């Protein structure tokens, strides 16, 4: 696979919705509970500061995506947040790492100073290891901060990355 991270196009929406909705339906990583439709997905992805896809340039297939947006407003508007989704069929090929790395560059380009993740589920060990390997710092643990699809609660681990350290 030759993976390119690029800004999404309207023609990507159907595949982006499919990938996003699968993560939502899994109920173990994203806080959302409702699937995106073609209409809501179009508005959702367009409403972000930046939305990108991971494309296999050999096939043109969208394999993953991320959204980047403010974490807060006003005096905290310099802090951004992001979410990542990789097609379940291609996990393990470092697509998530490419998405996160590109997101850091884009966040800095949009003049954000910090990228913060509010709700990384403690049991999402692959994501946590990736973030730590890329230099994110865990802020602590919020006991029972995430309600899993089956109804039990797991801890969440907020993380941040100081974008001023990127060169």
C-alpha cells in the first residue's frame, strides 16, 4: 500500500461515513452514539477546521480519516482536538500513525498551540501506545469517564501534545 494523507473531497464522504460509523457502532472508542448519514456526514466533516483522509494511492480507496477542530473557545481557543478512524480491515499497517503525524503538522499550520485528547479510553491500548510513542503526555485518569456499548464504564486518559515543540 502507498498511503497518502490528503484533505478530504466531497467524493470521499460515503467511505468516510462508513469508516466513522463502524467506530461509532463498535462503541468502544468514540463518544458519539448516532451514525452519520450522507447529509449529516457532509455537514460534520465540512464543519471541522481540517478533515483529512488516508488514501491508498494504488487503488484510490479511503482507508482512514481524521478531524481537527477547536477544543474550546475564546481564551482556550488555541487548544485543538482531533479524532481518528481507520478502516477495521487495514488496522496494523501504521495508517493511524500517519494520520496523527499529519494532524500535528496541520494543527500547527492552523496556529493551534496544543493538541488535546479529552477522552482516550484506557482500554484503547493501541491508540495510547501510539500517542505516547509520538510524544503525547497523559494528563491523568478520569475514573469511569466512558460508557462502553455494553453499558459498563471504563476510565479515560486525557492526553496533550505541545505543538510549539514541532520544528
